[in-house]
C-alpha cells in the first residue's frame, strides 16, 4: 500500500486518467473528489462489494436452458 500525505486542494494521479483531489478535511473525515473517464466506474468499497455479491448471485441463478436460449438467439442473428 502506498501512503501519501496531502493537504486540501492537493491531489494524486493514478495513471494518466484518474485524479484524486483532497476537497476538505474536517475532524476525522476526509472529502475526496475523483476525476475519472466515464467508462471507469467509481464506487465506495462497500457499494462495490455489494455489486459484486449481487452479480455472483445473478450468475448462479442462470440455468443452462436459459444460456442455450441466448446462444440460439445469437446464432440466428448472425445467420
């Protein structure tokens, strides 16, 4: 883990496209601004974990017959 010290209005870059800015520090809370391309999803970690869990549940609920139906639709469209 990289640990950096930043003050209000200072930022860090992740690659060439993601910038994290310290917007405000108040007590034990830090308000961050994140500038990233629209094609990159940005979520709080607890929200991200919930999305991942829901995706796992959804993928387990797919039945083989449903997958076959989807596969047939793709084959018909490509013919």
